[in-house]
């Protein structure tokens, strides 16, 4: 995804789907890269969190230092995004940037000189197979926070857009976070708790019969109506995800910069994957929160639950916990 000054998107790809989140794509002979960014940030935090959740890499293009830059860095750190690039304008002190990110996941980002250097680095990104082999061989020594618990053979696709296409039916867009899919696979969509069949797969407007982890896909599916599907719903291998409706608890890692007290009568919001919910929160001690939701959410073990106060005049991100 692209954060900070997003005007560089036009130099990196071709504009595609655009709602509160805009997608850009770049296709070469051996590579397809999709970029996304929030259209509603900084006014609204929701689509920024969703954009980060969609992404494997981040590009932070810094044009000035302010509280919103700090909020974006904090959000990337909470999601444990360790792969990315930083650009900054001539009036920014590069040493100050290094100092700001040195104790965050962004410390491993590559700081680049200009957009042309960024394009070169993007063209040399490792393939999915190379990265998987690196992880399997134990050569990736990053001390990362727990990631969603999924076996390599299981499918996990968060939905970011959905349409009803005449003559086709329900079409969803999303990134394959885990596993591989092929036409006629039988999967399930949650929290709808319904079985679906993949009728067709497209990548960058080209029909394919097969796709795998880290690919962005468009899927024509059978089994649900587009009007019943929402952003954040997840397509998975049957039985992989869990559904919560009512209340749940998390071990809360509070953002030290959030100074307000939690008020039980106040409405807050949570982000789990791409799902956004309004909630009530009760602090039950030992750094645990009891969170009450009115609409069900679906999740995979160790998904992040980010708690935020959208109307706060200062720091909006309150902290996060991992789903059990």
C-alpha cells in the first residue's frame, strides 16, 4: 500500500477499482503488483486500517512531519509490516526519519532517494515461491509478532469489494492471504456461514484456472448474493475460521500515546481484518478488555483486533489484541 503522499500512485501503476480505497495495478511479463491507498484518510481511520490489512508491503512517501505521519507509522507497526520502502521530500531530515522508525517494524524498510529507485526495487521483489522457500528454510530471522494461524494448504481471502455483474452474478475482489484456489473449488464465506463455489477466476482482467498466495483476484462465486456480502467477509477452507456474535475478550496492548480513559458507555470501533464494527468496551483487569459487538465477525486465530476511538481529537488508535 501507499501511505503519506499518495500522488506517486500514477507513476507506479494503472488506476483500477476506486471507492474509499483505490487500487492501482502494474503488469509486466512476469509480475503483477497491486497498490492500494485510502481516499478518506486522515478524515477517517477505517479505510487506512483496511488498506494496511490488505497489504504485504508498504510504501511511505513522506512530504511533511505531523501527527498523521505518526499515526500511520503506529498503524504499520501494529500490523507488523516489515517489508517496505520510504521516500521523503528534500525538506525532510533523513536522520530524523531514521530516529522516528528505529524502534518500530519500519526499521527494516529501505530508505530510497527517488521514485526511479523505488521502481527499480519494486521490479526486483522476490517471487512468492522464493519467499516461501526462504521461510521454510529458516533463513528469515525477523522476530515477528504472531501471524494468523493457517496451514499452507488452507485458503484465506478477505473480501475488499463486491459487485453484482449482469450475466455473471456475484463477483468479489480480494487478495489471497494463504493457500491456492482453482475453479470449482468449494469454500465457505463467513460470517455469513454459507458454502460457495468458485465459478471463475480473473487476475488483472485475464481469466485463469488457478491462483495462489499474494495474488489479487476477482472471483465469480455461486452460493451467495452480492447484496448479502460485505467488505471484510472472508472466504476460507471450510471450518478454518471462527465466528463471534455477542462479546469476546482480548489481552490488550495499549498504545502508550493514547491517554484517555476507557468509558463503558461510550462507543468505540474495532478493526479485525477488513471488518469494522462499532463496539462497547469494558476493562476487566489484567490488561484484558471485554468487547461487545452487535454484528458478528469472522476471524482466524491470531488475527489482530485493533481498537480505536474515531472521534478522538488527538490519538485515535487505542491499541490492539490478538484473537484466540
